[in-house]
């Protein structure tokens, strides 16, 4: 389920076709029902089963995606029967306005396409105007240009005349066909140069001139900035960000913050992971909160080129055995011990000396020797 990463199909799903009769439930996924259970056997559960208290998936993962209304439902609710559609649309779009806007958008394609694809513009203009009338919206225009770009490249790839033979005897597509068309986004802050190379305006960089000529910006941590080692490995943290792109020099820089709040002299640089144009993840070093200290913060930066880095954000890995962390920081839980920087539950024995233990009611920061044995009280009876 692409809208909820906590669910998966496991290979036993099939699409449900849209029923007739106008507005109905959106096409979705449903499980294929298994054969009826044999007599005397419990049925096999295919729905959402209750998890046991001990079941836990110990992985780092991003927050689930929000669930959006299915595009097909949106289209059905917006579109009306062709026989009843008239100009102007309910929002006031006239036929002349639709024709002009479609023509302008398709001109964008004309400026970046080869002469062999120019005929597509006139072919699609009429359909574009009809879509605006049916949808009462211009929202689909950019998608139409993207689709035209792909169609142009596909059409050229189907032409045998666009192939050459290499010295090794292989037939390959000539570079001009696959590289002479620039992305639509290139035209926002640049223009299409030779063989599809996007030439940027001053102040913009990137493969499609989509980035400002400055470092990325980290907006915030997705979910909590505190990561509990008991719940997940805490080796990957996810961030909302902007002004970055996926390339070989897209990196994260991570530095530990010591117990005095100072940045460590050791920095770890690793490949950043591009998730979407507004989201990324960074690898985090092993915090060793089970063997070093129970709370360990890190400072994180991101760079597109490995030289100019973004603003920094702080994330913290901690051990919830004895620590409780929230927006204001971390504090020791009651009835636990923190000895030599590490967490222990009340009653836990010292690893190298079982004669000593964490006795939170006596001392929460040092190992406590065993309690003296209790001597049973005796009662003396005097008779007269």
C-alpha cells in the first residue's frame, strides 16, 4: 500500500475493478480470499489482526505517507457528461481563455522539442481544451506537457532511422533523440541548450536549474528528534528539507555532541538519501548508548556538493530503559539507575560483579552491595 508503509500486500492482493453506475468506491486493493478452513481448524485471518504485545518491527522508517483522495474519484467528481458541458465553465473559464492557455503551455513543449515532434502540439491542443472544459481547471496542463515529452522520445525511439551500430556491432539509439529534449522544469529558470543541456539563469543551479545557488535548507526532523534505541536502530534519521538534488556529491555530515555540549572534532560524512524533492534521510553513526552513555546527541548538516553545507539540526539517540525524552530534553526515569553513564533497571546486577546491583531506592548512580540478611526475630516467653 503506497499510502501506508505499515501495510503490505504479501503477494495475495488483486485489483477491484470500478463498478458501473457513476460515482462508486475508488479502485482499491483487497485480499484474495483463501479456501475455507478444514473442519476443526481455525480460519486463516487475512485482515488486520491484533498484534501481540511482544511483536515489534525493529527498523528505522519514515513517517507514513498521508492518504490522498484517489485521482480517479477526483476526476469523476469534477467531470460531467460531455453532452451537458457548456462554455463558460462553472468557474467562468471561457473557450477562448482555455484555448489561449493550452496554446501557451504547449508552446513550452514546442520550444524544447525537436522538429520531428512538432506535429504533436496541434494533435493535442483540441484534447487539452476539452480537458479544461470537463475538469473546469488548468491543473492537468503541466502533466500534459510532461506526457508529450515522454511521447516524443518514445516515438523517436521506435524509428529504426534513429539507431546506429557501434564498433562492437550493437544497435543503439543516437544520443540526440534521448538528450535533445529538456525537462519542463528547466524552462522555469533556464533555457534548453545543445543536446538537451539546461542552461541556468544567474542565481540558479542544478540539472534542471531547479535549485537556488546556495546550500540546502533543513526544515525539520520528520517525527521526533529523539530516537529511542529500544524501539529502533537509530541509524537513519529523516528530514524535511528544500533546495537539494540527488547526485554523487549529495552528502550528510554528522558530528557527535559531547557531554559538555561541545562538538566533537570527529566528523562522519556519508551519502544522503534522496526520498522526494522535499524529503531526505541521513545515516547516523552507532551511538553506543548501551555501552558508552545513555543519551547521545548529534549535529547534522547536508550538502549538494560536499563543500557548502546547510543549516544544522540536532537529533538525539537515547536509551529509554532509564531515560525519558521529550521536546525539552531528557531526564532520568524514577526507579532506575544511571551508573557510569549507562541505564539499568532496578534490580539489575553489575555485569562483572553479581554481588552488586542497581537498587534505585538506595542509590541511582552507583552499584549497591547486597542488603544484609534479615535475622528473624525471636520471642521469649516467661512463665511464673
